[in-house]
């Protein structure tokens, strides 16, 4: 299906082409850009509502600023589709998030207009401030703009950056895109504060009126400087709404309608002339222009493929029951456990839907909490609860847990607090790409004392690990990592069984070679074994369950019997589960040929999980190929010696 851009959009191959249009034509450009995003995403998939909400902002920024010389930084990047289409990637946009295609996020290696690679929230102000400080140092008249949502503004990093921006006095603009949403609705006092500003703009209207009045007098720059002084002196008399930002010495403007392209262009044109740090507060609607996305913004954050006319979201239809997603197994299991153990609580940083903690939040609102995009706070809050005897399940995506590493070391591990860290999206997550792959958690947790690191091979194992982690006998921090997507068991509601910490299980005996798997990739190993057995090969298979502590009794059995071993994990092979096996082998003086399969020591780009497993050579086919090669070498050596 060919997707044809509108008559104005089809001729915009760069912001230079956009600047050739009159201000009056920008309304049509916005309509065409919004429709093009709808057309492409409905057929090819991707994030949806966020980019629709900033269509006017995307057009206005590239119309007013001299990009890419002026530096534009998008926070997270879910909302950057319009930006990509306007900066030379329109015709290639159908490859967005596809294997070897465009990234779903801004990416420096993809375009000079992508000034900073993003994917995690709340980095934009720090990055744009660094660019502005460099421009100031080099004497360049280069503008820096950070676009950040009200959800991303809750993270400590954003406040650290604003705290510095006020005293660095570099020329930068922060655009606060306020839509009361991240992926789920925003929470916390900051959300309520911004709502107060948007509902009570008395001070801002006064400031704007003074600005306009004095701007008409001779000596405009002088009189506008006076306008600031007058407005600032009147601030306490009129309203305290802007004190949060202005107390940080960042001049505040707004709130204004973020869907009024004329207003945006005029405002940005004015702000471009004002030196120093400033913030423009715009009010937008996530999903703007597509009514269903406006009404259910969480559902339409990334809906998959859909009929753009009827709004029907296409879902695969199966004749037999399918396994649930691991996240849903977590979400329902924690409720089962909490009903039996009143000490259990749940914490997630802004991902109640993604982690499925939303089920517990609905049923037990006094025991499950979304703390906003604040991973560090989520971990230390969990530690604080644990000091009072609570059994806390802190659910954070693996790649987001990186942001709270010090808190795990300092606040959890050193104090030996039995916080349960549930790492959703462990391994290769697929189309979101390198910023979201859960590649590094095994090594970065394995080096910390007092940590228990586990991974379930299926839903039953996940339930049993969760059950074990909340028992009073479990005295240490307990990591449970599991992948994005479906498990293996349609009938997954199994009775709870305690798993002895550090104990693996032998799934089958075999000849010549042993497979040691950790987590869900054990299912890839089982598929490989079925294939190899048709060829007369019969590998043994051990599901180790724990990367720390290792089941040393089981490993002594393995190394005593097999001199060819394959380790499989959905994490980096550098310092991961396979490395732990090699360390054990060296420590105990065993000699064996060990092949480590997992995520290689390089940045893995985006694609479907199946494509990436194949590329990284730890899918069933790659496991079978590895074992064939190992056994063929054995046959070759034997024939040469024989």
C-alpha cells in the first residue's frame, strides 16, 4: 500500500523547504503531517499518540530555528516522528522501527538533525544545556532547545539540569510539553502544580499583557527588559504559579495552546531574541487529531497496526489458548501473593501498564504505587519500606534499572534488605532498540555482594520465584528477570512451590555435550535439542535458574561428565551467566570446551525479537549449529588421531 504525503508535505525535504512557506500555510502543513503519521503508523506500527500531540510544535520549531545549526533535543523521543519526517526521512519513514530501518527514536548516526540520542526520559535539559554552554564558550550564536514532557520532568535529572541552567546563564529554551501523560497518566505533586498553572494563568496573562503593551513602544528591547522587571516585582501580588521555575532563575512563559501554530510561531520568534535560560509551557493533547487516541491515551501510546477509519486494532486470532505475557503473570501473581501476605507491596516508576502492576493498583490502591519516572526513588523507597518489614516488589524494566544502580548498591545490597527487584523486558526487547534492550543487568548485579539473581524459564517458574522471594526465610535482595512478550504455558496458574535458592534443575540427561541455560532461552535450547535428536545427537540440558548463587553441586556433576558445554542467556556474554560458569570451571580446575551464547559485546540495533535472536546467534537454530560444530570437530579430531 503506497502512502502519499499531502501536496505541501511532499515537497518538504528539509526545514529549509518548510521555511519557504508562509505562516498561513503552516496550518495545512500540520494537517498533512498529522495525517501522514496516522497513515504510516496504522499500517507499519510504532508509537502513535505522542507524535500527534506535538505536530504543531515540531513544525514551529523547525520553522523558527535554524536547525541543525541550532540544536534541538527531544526528550525520550516517542514524539519525534514529525521531526523525522520534516528532516529528510519522509520517504523512508515506512521503515521506522523495522530491522535495518529507521530508529524509533532520535539517533545521532541517523541524521545531523538528531543532535542527541535518546530513549530514556529526562536527559534533554542536561544535553541541551551542555550544547548551550559549548556555544557560549566558543562564541557561537547557536540556540539550544530541549523539549521535555511533564512526565519526564518528574525525574531528578531534569531538576539537576534546571538547577545548573539557572546559574550557567547559557542561552537555551526548555519547552515543557504538558499533556498530563507519559505512557500512563502522570502522578505526583508536580502534576498538580502544573495543573494549577494551566488553570490559574493570572500572572502569566498579566506578564504577557505588559510585554505586548511595552513592546509597541519605541526602544522595544529596553522596554521589554523593563516589562520583565515590572512583571517580576508584581509576581507575588498576582500569583505564585511561576515561582518554581523562576526561583531557579529560569524565566517562565506560558502556558499557551500547543496546538495553535500561529501562537507557537509568534511566541518562539519572540523567545529566540531573549538571552539566557527560559522555559515555555505549552498545553497539548496526546493523540491530538485522532479522537480514539485522545480518549484513551495509554492504549494508543503504541497500539500496533490498526484500521485508521474504524479504529479497530488488529490482533492475532488463535484457535487454541495462548500463553500469557510474562508481565501479566507477574501482575496477577503478585495479587495472589498479597492476598496471603499483608506485608507485600508493589512499586513501579511510571510503568503500571507496562509492568501490569496496574492490576494491583486497582485492587489494592493502598499497597501498590506508581511513583512517576523516578527509578532511583523507586528503589530507595522500596528499601525504606523493607526496613519496616514490608516485602516490596519493585518492578522496573531492565534497561531503566541502570538508572538506579547506585541505589541498589548503597541502599539495598549493603544493608542486606530483601527487596524483590523484578526486571521486566530483560534481554532483547525488539523494535525499541539499543536504549531499551535489557542486556546488562546480569553482569551489573552479579558483581554486587548479597544479591540473588534468578530468571524463570516459564510462567510456573516465575510464579515460584516470586513466591520464594517473599518468604520470611529469604534474607537478601532478590532479582527476578524475565523477557518481554509471551511465555510458554497457556495453563499457567499452577500451585506455588518454594524453590531452594541457588538450585538449578536437570531437565534431561544426554551424551557428549551439556547445555546450561539461564531463563527463557532454555526454551530455545529445548527446540534445538528436538531438532538435534532427529540427527542422532542427544545433548543434556540443565536449567540453572540462578546466576548467583550458582548451583555448584549441579555444576560439579556437569563438568565431571561433559567436556563440551554450551551456555545460553539473553544478556551480554561479557561478565554474564556464561562468564560465571567459566569462573567456576577455572576455580575448580576443570577443563572443557565452553561456548557462550548470548548478546554479543556490541550495540545491538532494533528489529523484531526473532530477527535479533537470529542475528545474535542464540535462537534454536544457532544453538543447534553451535552443537553440530562442536561435535563435528570432535569427530574430525578422533578420525585424525585414529
